[in-house]
C-alpha cells in the first residue's frame, strides 16, 4: 500500500505585515526612530561648533586678562628668560585658568613666555601680525603644541602703545572630550524619548486594532466596496445618522422612499423631512420595533438601531402594497361574511317561494319576487342616478349591500350629484371606501344605525361628506386619528391599523385639499373631504368604459332598471 502523500509544508513568508495594527505600529516606530535620530543629529551638529566658539572665547578672555599694563612694563623692562617676570606671571595665570599655554611676545614676535621653556626667545610659529596691529583674534589652529583654540590680543603699555601681544591656547582635545562626554547623556535622553514614543505608538496601534477588529487594509477596502454595493443594491432604505441628528449616509432606496436627494446628506433630519411621525421615528423620539409611518403616498415600516458613537442606523421598508392587500383582505372578509349572510337569506327566500308555489299561491309568489328584486333595483337606481362615475357607483352599491347585511342603513344625501369627470377615480374610490368602512364599524350595533354620504361637485372641486350615527370622535382626538398608526380598534390578522385616515388626508393634501372630522347631526362623526381640481373641465372627460355612462355602469355590475325588465321578458 503506497503511502498517502502529504501536503508540502507552507513556507513562512517574511515581508510587510498585512494587519492594520502591525503596519501602523511599524510605521509609527519608524517615524519615532527617524525623528529621534534626526533631532539628535541636529542637536549634535551645532553643539560641536558651539563648544569651539566657547573655547575660543574663553581663550580670548584669558588673553585679555593677561594683557595688563603691568605685564607690558615687565616686557619692556626685562629680557626673555626662563626665570624672568613675564614667564612667571604667564605661568601663574596659565595654571590658574587651566589654559594649555600663554605666550607673551614682543613687537617682533619673539616669545617671552611659553609652556616649554626652550621656546622662550624664539619667534612664534604662527603669524602675530593681526594682534600686533591692534585686532583681537579667535581661531582654531595648529602650532608647536598641536591643535588648539586660540585667542590673541595686543599688549599695550600705560600710554596705549602696542608693545607686543598675548596668545592663549585651549587644548582642542578637551573641547572634543566635552563633546564626547555630552553624547551619552544626549543619547540617554533620546533613548527615553524613543521609548516613550514607541509605547505611545503601541497603545495607539492597539486601540486601532480594537476599532478595526484586527483587519488587514485589503479587508477594509473590500468591506467598503461590499458595503457600497450592498447599500445601493438592497431593496430596503438605509439612513445613518450622527450624534447630532444629521444624515450621515442614505442609500438610493431611502432617497426614493423619503423623497430626498443626495444633497440631504450632512443636513439635519428635522430640516429635510420636516415635523411629523416619520421624523420622530427616525430621530428616535418614538421607540419600538416595526414602527408604522406614512411618507407621501407610501406606507413605511421603520426600525432604528443606535450606534456606539451616539448616532443611529434606521432601515425603511415599503409596505404600501402589502398594506393595501391587507385592507383588501379585510374588505374581502367582510364581503364574504355579508355574502354568507345573504346566502342564508337567499335560501330562506327560495324556501318561501317554493312553499308559495307548492301551495299554488302564484300571485303571492309573483308579488314576493317583485318586492325582493325591487329593493335591490331601487338601491342601484338611486346610486346611478346621482353618481355617474361607474367605479364609485359600483363601490357604493356594494357598500350598501354590506351595510344592509350588518343592519346599517346607508343612504345618499338629497344634494348628492357627481358627474363622470373625475381626474383620479381610483383615488376617490380609496377615500370613500376608507371613510365608509370606518362609518360602518362605528354605526354597527348602535340604535337606528345610519350612514349618510354626500358627494357634490362645484366647478372642478369635489366635496365629500360621510356622517354616521356612531359614538363620534372626542374633540381632543380629532387630529390624532389622522396620525400614522393611531387607532382604537382591535388589530386585524395582518397586524396593522391606523392607515386609512392618514392616507385619506395625504390624498386630499396632495390635491391641495383638506380632510377633517366634526360631530354629525346624529351625534356621531362626520368626515368632510375637499378635493380641488378633482374634476376635468366640462366636456373634456372621455368615457373610460364603452360608449356612455350606462355602459360603464353595466360593466361594473350595476344593473339598470331597463336591464331587469329585459331579463324578465327573456325569461
């Protein structure tokens, strides 16, 4: 059996580290080390020149002290000998000051004093002309005793005449020794500064490591690219806010849902959105999960998550279609309940008709059928006579049936008249449907439950009024009921309420109108909606279904009296 091949061992690669922590630490250490070395070099460079200058000035000061009138008298009154007064005075001062040498010369440059007695009486090795000319000299030069820092001054007698010069030298090795002695101390300070800088660099890098979760720069770049792709690709709106409530980031979907543009980034939330529930939800003034809000014509579900820096990230989901489906589901369930009750009633009527026929009471059977059909026909005729828009007429006929099954009387006000010139019939259907549904819920179960609907047109303005005999709306709640998500009803199966009335007001406001609630004559609630420019100009409306209003009504299921008579004749 052949041995199983093993994977070759991975060779450890040494090179530039990938982690942010390691790279930043190395860069900071390199910077601290370089700065420390540069500062040390910049300090040492002028230090050498400074020490040279100090040595030359010290030599010059000793020379000026030595060149006294008394020394000039000794020079002119004696000879250059080893035991002469000039040599003695010069040696005394040299030993007292620590100078390397003190040379006193006459006007010819002959030495009268020297550290080495053998040099007394000889010409000096360097040019003394400047000092003999009356000028002070400071220099670094080499002579018989080697390299030294020198200071030369003229020697004057009591009358101020120059009779010679004094040259003082400071051993240059001592200057270099001072420089070398300062280097260890300087390096100690530099090492201390380097250690403190390295420690600070490590602490900063560790903090950066925690903040970046020990990621590599390539990982951070990839995360940023992925974040941009994710934010602009997902179908949820994302809004990031800073601690001051300003918009820090907003993706394309959030701009669409909120109706904002890229210029809103960096501005205060209250300034770009205005006052309202949406602003309160995003700013955190309203807390909770899956908060419901309405922005324009859209129903939004918002969630907000605070961040460590005091800001927050909010997500927005468009639930407009889902909420419409939920409301349609509620309406469908109500219609199913009404149809179920109507089915029972229809069965009872069939049983009654069958009994009359079996008893051969044919005339009574005809009268019974005529009465039953006449009730529905009268309702349809009443609606279509006053409401000429087929969609709205069909809605009211259906609502009248549902109301009758729930024991509520739904009637049109005497002044109702609406032509078939609606600009947005589906929008008005939504408004009327919401108001009638609310009125049905309020009026059902009360004594003499009634709902009165009035639709009037004046020019291009449509005025809608829906009054019920329910308990009404308290005065302090008449504005709250138009707030997103506010409701006093039990939650439906889809879990959301408080959308119908806000949508009614938003629809009215978008058309420049208004929606309000007052107390009705029957003591219940009376909702009034004014819609300017809801109708087209007279004669400009084209029929949307068939060739005329009668055809529109027939297509929406509203039966005309002529159709009923024609059906009877056919049977």
